[in-house]
C-alpha cells in the first residue's frame, strides 16, 4: 500500500498551531497565579478583621477599663455612640459624660490650678467623674421623658440661648471672642456648648412639666404676695422650706452669676416684683423684687421655688436598680453604689 503524502499546512493552520502552543505554555502559570491571588485576598481580609478586632478591644479596654478621658477617645465617642450607662434601657452617651467631666475639670483647674498626680488628685478626679456621670444620667432620663411626652427644644431655641449667653449687660460679645472664652474656661467648641445648652433646656422643660408641686407653690406665693403688699418675708414665713428667700443687702453687679436674677432686677423699678421666671440652669422658678439700682448695679430680694419631682424620680431609678453603670468609679454615695456592669466588647462598636 502506498503511503499517503502529508498535505502541506497552510499559513493559517501554522498560525493557529503556534497560537495554541503559546496558550498551552501560558496555562501552566495561569492557574497557580489565580490560586495565589485568591489566597492573598483571603489573607488580607483575615488581617483586616484581626486589626479591626484589636482596635475594638483596645478602644473597649481604654474606655471601660482604663477609662481614658483624653482627646482621642473623646473624639471616638463623639463618632461612635457607645454607652457609659443605661437608664431604664436608654443608653447614656459616653460622649456626654466625657464632655461634662472634661468641662468641669477644666473649670476647676482654671480656678484652683492643675491637679497633677498623686492619690489625692485621683480622688478629686473621681469626684468630678461621679458628678459628670450623674448629670449625664439625668440628661438622658430627661430626653427619655421628653420623647414620651412630646417635649422638644428647637434649634432656634438653642441659638437664642447661645446668643443670650454672649450678652453681658445688654452688650453682645463678638462670636469669635465668646468662643475663645468658652474654650478657655470650659474646653468646649461651639457645637459642644450648644449640645450642653440643648440638654439643659430639655431638662428644664421636663422639670417644669413633671413638677406639679412647684406650680402649686407658685400659686400660693402669688396669692400671699397679693395679700401682703408684695412682701417676700411674709411669703417665706408662711411657706417655710417650700421657698428660698434671699436678699443681696447691697448693690451687686448686674452681670452677677445668680441664675438670671440680677438681669431680671435691672428691668424693674424700685419696689416692683417680677413675674415668675425660670432660673438660667432650669432648676426652679424665681420671683425678684427690686430694692435699688444704679446704671450697672442692683440690690434685690428673691424667692425661689426649687424643682424636686424630677430629682426624686431619678433617685427612685437608682433605688430600683434601673440605672446600670458600665464603668467602675468606686462611688461612695448611696445612689451610685450600684455594681458597675461592663458591656461586652462587641457592644461598644
């Protein structure tokens, strides 16, 4: 049998054959490279998760164990709303607690000098931490009641309070100057100061609404004033500890820090009594009677009706163990003698 002659390959076939050879060689490196790339992605993800877990655990330890109050962790709590406590299931923002603590500490050090180190200084700091924690719990409870009762504070109200704080003797400071003052004296930025104003206004509104007793006493005060020719002493004698009666006995600066009494007195004429007004910090009602005044000084008498119902409700929350604290401050007084409960690290993210 004669052998068949092999047909010569065309140029097209030669090109295809060469192409297949090149691709076959490339396949030897393709699949190992894909495997290495896939493994690299997995390792990167594992490392990233590990770093995130370390950061979370580190932040949790810094806040709940070491209880760092420095700038970095304060900024973290402003971004991530982690709780420092709970009141009736409502989280108390760690950032609010640190804002109040840092502000109080800066104010104290401005007046009395740096605390420094040592056991005595640590005791003082713990005292400020306790006070800040109590305030943060109270503000959170006020926010809770406000939500339940439909009580609100608008941005306009906060702005008006901010502008009012800029005024001294009816003269308004430039905002830049005022911001320097609040930063130097309280360590606060504008947004932090407005947050503090918002919390104060909410608590004041809630205190007014829940304190029916204060409203009843106010009615009695006005009745006695009418019957006794605006005599504050007669009110104090009739109502006893239900009111606080005070007299300056002399001219004092109309910019005096006294809950707004001096400012109110400056608007009156001698012998005139003001209408009931809310104290600047929202802790009660005032009545003011002007005795005398000059261009920038006033002499006045005042009656104060303290709000008590809100404070009593907060006290009862502590007594009923409805306040859970997540940091251990070694608090000594009765309401805070609640065992601190550290949240899980996962909850702090």
